[in-house]
C-alpha cells in the first residue's frame, strides 16, 4: 500500500489568484526623487592643468586631411630626363645594330638567332609599355571619375549623377564584393530623381564593402609592421620592411578600388602619398607622439622597442589612409572617412583606452 500511495502523486487542485494577491502585503509606494543639483563647491579642472590634455591634442592632430594627387606639370627636370632617355635609346639601337652586323659577318645562323632574340625582346618591351600606359590611364580615369561624382553631388540634376553612377558600376563590375550593391542599384533605377541622393546611394551600395575591406588591409599591414619592427634588431631592416609593406598596401588599395597600376603607376602613387604626408607634417610625428599618445598607454610600460613598433604601425596606417583617399573613385560623402584613431586601439590597447577616456571627459 505504501508503494501505491507514493506512486499515486498529489491530486490536482485549484488556487485563486485574487486571494493570493489580497493576502500579500501591499507594496510600499515611494515618492519620486526630486532632481538634484551639483554642489557649488565642485570646481572644474582648467584645461591648462588637465594631465590628459596633451594626449587628447596629440590624438586629434593625427586626423589627416584628405589626400589629393599632385598636379602634373612639365618641368625642366622632366624635359632633361626625356632628352637623355632619347639619347640612351638611340645609343642602344646603334649598339644592337652593330652587334647584329658582326654576328651576321661571323655566321648567318648567329645573326638570325640574335635577330629573333631582339624581336622577342622588343615585343615583350611593347607589352610592358602598354601595361604601364594602361595602368596610368586607369589611375587618371579614377581621378576624373572622382571629380565628376563630386560635381554631380553638387548639382540638383540627376543626369550627371546617373552618368557617374554608370561609370562607377562599369569600373567595379569585375569586383565580386560589389555584386549585391550593383543589383540593388539596378532595382532602384529610375526611383531617385535627386542627384545628390543618387550619389549617396551609389556610394553606400558600391563602396561600403570596399571600404570595409580597405580597413582590414590597413589594419593587417599596420599590425605586421608593428610586430616586425618591434622585434627587429636593425633600423635598416625596419626601414626596408616599412617600405615593402607600404608598397604592398598601396598596390592592394589601388586594385581594390578598380585600378591596375604598373610599376610607374605604383611609384606615382607612392610619391603622391609621401608628398601628402610631408606637406601635412605627419612624417615628423615620432618622439612627441611616443611621449604624448603612448605615455599613458601599455606600450610605453613594456619597452621602448614596442613603442617604436606601435609608431611604425601608426605610420603605416596613415600611409594606407592616404592611399585610400587617392585610389577611391568617389570622395567621402555619405560614409565616414576612417581616421588614425580607428586603428590606435588595435595597435596599442592602452593608448586607445586612454584616448577614449579623454574623449568621454
């Protein structure tokens, strides 16, 4: 019987919710708290006595103006280089002609072999020249498209905006990251009649995924430079690796936004980036940046070499941002332009936390 009783369980019952609420004590009602004010004895710290003011100003000075390509003008140096190039080309042609004549004098098969080699070399040289010219023309077309989109955004007419949109879609048609954006623009074709809004929509749909990928490229290159230069024993190795990563980053940035720069085009982009950094005074940031930005951070507490690595990483990030400005086929309008502060927290967590705290202040 005891086993049957234990397996039978408790019989279901009903309970009154109202009775339970009535049996519970009523909640104590509190009067709303009146607004409080600060005491008159609270004194705000003056800016001159703020210990974090120098750090805040240093982080603010890291924001670079948008880079733009230099104007191409005919100078005396370019004329001299062109003249000497023509002279050297004529000298090389005379040397090859004399060589072929001598080989034909010795044996016909030697002359024909040398002639075939010269023909192959000239064909390869023509292909290289064509590629370089195509890369330069592509970079020029991107800068022209940027100017067209900027003027179209300032006009209320939608016709120049649609023309710029069609050129941008054609430029980025081979990039799979823009497939969804191109499909959305095709779906909304004819629905927007305002030129500035059409330019903003085009920027959001086409360039938003490319901008995210550009940030990843800049951050990855900056981290590699920061780590390698922190553990490198030689300053010459640091300089060589920074130049190598900067060249890789600039080329990757150009290819991401539809450009195909050759060697000459890459050198032109690097010259524009370095000229922009030199004009804005960003190259000589060195010691003051280490003392002010990293003075309260984690990097300076670990070692001076780690601090130098972080500075080299920040320099690479600035180079990447300048390259992004030069290679992007549209100016920043609807999307936010990245700043050096976006990468500071990833390269130096202590400094990034300090700068964010100063911004809250």
